[in-house]
């Protein structure tokens, strides 16, 4: 089943949704990491810092992957012409 031009998602909607969703997810992950490693004496500060770095690397890799999917037109998008009708 293929999508016609009318069924595709406008570019700005997809970019806004992905950006907002990923930022909210990263803030949640950083908050969780902060809560998990700030008050627990079992874990050392280095462990929390290492997990924080992995979370940031994961965020960067996710944004690169989505950017490539959009740039390669794997996700069908509809360009807005900018003319109000």
C-alpha cells in the first residue's frame, strides 16, 4: 500500500514532533539518571557520569538517524508551498 501525496506528512509536522519527543525523552532520561545516582551511596559518581555520557551519545545518534531518514526520503513528506489559499 503506497501513500499518495495527500496522505504524506508535512515536513514541519514530522520535524517538530521528532524534535519535541526526543528532547522530552532525553530530559526524562537525564532526570532519571540524576535521581538514580545522586542519592544512592552504592554507586560511584563515575558510574552516573558514564551513563550520562551514554544517554547523550544515544540522543545524538538517534537525531542523526532520523535526519538521515528524512534526508533520504525514506519517510514520505509533503513539502509546503508557502502559498495561503
